[in-house]
C-alpha cells in the first residue's frame, strides 16, 4: 500500500534518505523536519510526482538539490536550516512553489527567479548569495514576502524592485547593497515591513516614503498554506521573520506579522534631514534610522506616529531640542537619541516620563531633564542674594 502522507517531524531519526522513499507516485506530503537526517538527497526525488508539500528543514542534508525536483508540482518547499549548496533555482515546469524557504544554508551565486512566477513567499536569508539582484523578480507577480537578509548582495537597490507591487515584506538587512534608496519605492503601497539596515546605502531618505500606505494602515499578509487530501488536512506557516526588534535580533511570529509595520534604515550612510513626511506612517511600530549621517532637527511630525513602540535616532548629527510632540506617543517603550548634538529639556508627560535610561541620551552634553537627573535652568530654584544688615552710625 502506497502511503500518501509521511509526517515524521520532531523526532530523532538519523541516516540518509533511501531512494525508494520517492518511488511512490501517490506521496502527497513528506515532512521530515527537525530530525538528524544527513547526506545528499536521492537523485530520483522527482519520481514522487504527486508531492505538494516537502519539508526537510532542520536536518543535516548537504550537497546540491537534484535537478529532478523541478518536475514536482510543489506548493511548499522548505529546505531551511541544512547545509545545501550550489545555486539552486531549477526551472519548475509550472509556476514554482507558493512558499519557498531556503534560508540558513550555503547556497551561493546570483539569485535567479525566472521560473517562480507563482511564488508568494521567498525566504533566502543566511546563505552566500552574491552579485546583483535579478530583474527576474519582476516576473513574480504574486510575491508578497521577500527575505534575503545576511547574504553578500553587492548591487545597487534597483529601480525595478518598485515593480513588484504586491510586496508587503521586504528584508534585505546585512548585505553590501550600495547606491541610494529609489524614490519609486513609494509605489509599493502594500509594503508594511521594510528592512534595509546594515548595508552601504547613501543619499537621502525619500520624501515620498510618507506615501507607503501599507505603513499607514496595515493589511492582511498571506503567510499560510493549507493542504488537503481525502480526510487529511495539513497546514504549515513560514518561520519567524528575523528583525532588529527593540535593540535585539528577534523573530516576529508569522501568526502576528499582520500586526506589525516596521521601517529600519539603520547602519547605512544616509544623509540629509529626516523627512517630516514619515509622520504620516501612523501604523509604524518601529522606526530605526540610527548609525547614519542624518542632520537637522527631529521633526515634530514624529509625534503623530501613535502606534510607535520603538524610535531609534541615535548616532547621527541631529541637533536642536527633542520635540515635545514625542510625549504624545503613548505606546513608546524604547527611545534612543544618544550620540548627537541635542540640547534643551527632555520632554515630559505620558511615556516620556518612563524613558529614563541614561544610555539612550548619552553624549548629548546640552540635554537636561528628570530622565537623566540633570536639572534644567528653568527648573532650578532662584538663589536669593545674601542679606546685608545696615549699620547705624
């Protein structure tokens, strides 16, 4: 009897996969996640022509992925957290899997996505991909989620990225991407999470970022996929999205991504002023522009970001005072304005009264306020002159 579903995840199985496993034309779901399997995949993997879901993540597989996989009509392909290598993007004969997760492997070379027109989720983080971002991404007319963090991409951020109008999540953190941020990125109206941190970007933050409507009001993200055959139903979701969340690298659960709107441009070489238009992005929960070369004053409009929980403006050349408008941010739990040229009284009221970590105000010699236990001149009691008694002659 041919078994249509093999679910052996979360065990301690070991060894290599026998080729006979894939000589089953009725096999529909194969899930071997989080075991201790090792070795290369059998070359006859394409014989299992009915597989819709293939999950081999969290093992010790290595080597190249067999070319025969391209004839399988997959909906889900998860090979993450292994040691696969090579430049793997076989010419899937249909539209490509709906969800592809190749993260945390040793894939290399330029990313080619010519045959992934039906893919909605593409996770490629923590590999060795290099070179340019391919124009073939523009053929992915359903792409919602693109994550290429922690690779070796060296190209400029191309204008054609603006043509992927369906994008809701774009994570290119920790590469070597150069050039400026294209103005046309405001065309990505569904974009709600944008992480371009730790690259080599230059120029100014586009003024029209205030038109990123996905950051004004969040939308539902397509992140799950249901499989069903006869009386069997199996649901899987993509792994956590790894971001710099409130000063530490954390994973945001795919279950809750629809609740988050993030903009992280930190650790680049961006210059110019912080656009006041960013105050329009009222759904933002995190805004991080730290470790750049920004100058000018902190815009009053940032006080309009009513959902903001984390604001990091540190390590720039900003000057002037901290806007009292920030006291309106009732969700704020992290505020870092250290290492700048700020002066004056730190705003008080609401959440600002709890922003009392002195490290987050460090190296601003002109600041004062109760948060750092430095009295401001206007709060000091006037000193009475000494009394002089008159002498009678």
